[in-house]
């Protein structure tokens, strides 16, 4: 199925000429790496390519090659564009005035003069013949690009390349591999195949670096549970293509600004732990960002920091008060049987089995926190309640097993020694269940002539009781 889908994806790309690449917002190493690497590759194939994301490029990722190709606004087909060539002139201010039926656009140069030759006009609306979404589980994750241009998604075929378990399969072609560590991991074989079919070396050092950045950031530098053998293999392949691994590590993991360290301190000091429900969480308010002079994106891998600092926790959650007043939540689970995407979906979000996220609008940080934690407590009570019940039944099983074993042992001793037990405990048990030594039990025991009294005792030790008590 995958090979077939890959072939269809490649064929459709080869047939298309004006391609719109859309990464999910906000941009992360994987969505940005996927979009920009695909852009460079398509350009090499002489295609007209555009990358649009309605949210800015995080400062942390600006070291990656060619990030400037990402524009933040879709030129819709009704737009009329007035372009001013500012090569020779620095602009101080731009304003527009409506005067009866006319609009004046007033451009004030800082120095020099502008003339008619510097002005050009064009009609907007590049007619795309293909849209490729990358690292996007749902079209709404494209934010404004989708919401303000919904019609284009009905008119133009969409290839959906992604690895989220919650992917909505909204594309004409859906190349969704939930086993992939990142979208860039899926892109690598596509670009390799395109290279060989088109007889052009597409994967240069920049593309390799962008693809590797996706794998490194989505696996938390090969530490998260999604780090598969394939992720390692593809990463190794990319390094052999010339990916600058050290550059990625240096920028993403080893560079911390003072403001970021302050913010981390703040978040870590606000950690809350619910041991009973195995939940660990922290919340960052606008005030925290202000006090530490830090920005939203600097919360980056705090969630991973929370995880390593929270032994025993099953659910780790970080809440952030966004500039627009909404609350965003990142969810991680330390145990694959706790589905993070299910938790996120309950709040209209999505993600992976052990890493997911969602947003709550029109609710304060405190109220959101209260609501979310209550939900998680119930969620955990249901889960852990079931486990507790199972545990109980297992313990009972083990106990009865031990009793049976003890009785069997005693029966065996009586048979082999042909004497009655001497200790005070044993006769008591004998008298309690004098008729328990049935024939069938004796039959079971008799073939084992060299009965080892240790054997029945070992059973519970290696059995379920200990495993469940962990
Ligand atoms: Mn991803």
C-alpha cells in the first residue's frame, strides 16, 4: 500500500507545475524541515513552488537553510498587488488613505526618492495545480491559510504527507505513516525516488540538514519513544548525504538564552504533582513570560524536561497562556498504554500516542487548568481503577495458588515421610481442611518422586504478583 501511495504521490508531483506547500502551524523542526526541503527539491525540478505558513518562523529554527522562502500570506485570486521596488530606497513609513472613490498609498522614503519606474502591478492568484500539506494532521492546523482560503482546498488536489495518528486523511492522496518518527523521515524516500526517476541529484547538504532536523526535533534527539530503528537508519543516511548534524544539535539543544533559563526555572518551580493519579503538570502565564523576558517558543522542550524530572508520572502536561488569550496544552505520556492523542482529542486537539496537544479558547488559564486536571483525574481513575481490579484478582489467584501449593507440599511430605506434621501451624491447617487431599491431588503428586519443596514457593515470586506491584 505504502509503495503504491508513494508512486502515486511521485506521479502527481511530476505532473504538477505550480505547487503550494503548506506546513502545519506553529512551525516546528519537522514541519519547517519538510516544507523547505520539499521546496528546494521542487525548485530543482523546475517547478514553481511556494511555501506559506501563517505563523512566524521560530527564532530557534532560523539557522536552518532557506527558511526565508516561507511567506506568511496567501495571495488569493481576487487580490491586486502593487509592488514597490525598494532596492535603492529605504522606506520610513507606509500608509493608505481612502478619498471618496480613490485610495492613496503614501510611501515616505527615509532617504532618496521613489519614481514611477519603481512601481509595478500584478494580479494575485497564482493558480496552483497541487497543494502538498506536510506534518499536518488536520486542515485546521494550517490556521489562517486554510480558514481564509477554504475554497482553494476544494479546487486543487491535495497530497497529505504526515505521521500523526490523528491524521484526518483529508487529501486526494494521503501518505500517512504513523510509524514514522517524523514527516521528514517519510519525505526522504520520496525525494530519493524522484532523484532517480528524474536523473537529478536532489538531496544536497541543505536538504539533508532540513530532513535531519525533522527527525532530531521530533524524536527529542533520539530520546522519545518514537525513535525507531528506521529513524536511526534514515538519520544515518542523511548524515552520509552531508546533513550538518552538529549544527542542528548546537542550535536546538545547546543554545539557551538567559531568558529561556529563567523561564525554565519558573516553570519547574511551579510543577504540580498528583501522585495518586500519576499526573505531573505546570502552567505558564503571560506574566511568567513577561517577568522572565521570554517568548512562547522558548518553552520548547520544557515538557521533555518535566518528563525526565517526573519519575512515576504517566501523564505530563504543560499549559501555556497564549498572547491571544487562548490556552495551549502539550501532553506527553510515559507509558504507551496511556493514549495522549485520546486526551487531546477530548479537547478538540490531536497528536500521537505519547505526544499530543490541544487549545482551549475563551477560558482563563486557571479555569482551563482546573478543567483539564479534573478531566485527567477521571481519565486516570477509570484506567487505574481497571488495573487495580485486575491486580486484586491476580493477587487472589496467586494466593489460592500458594495455598494449593502448600497443601500439595504437605500431602507429598505426608506420603513420603508417612508421619504427621509436628509443627503447631500445620496440624491447624490440616484440621481446617482435612478432606482436601483428594485422590486427584495425590495422583498429581505421585509421579514426581523427587518432589522439590522449593518449587511451589518459586511460582509466586516469578509470577504476576510482583509484576503488578511495580
Ligand atoms: Mn512531526
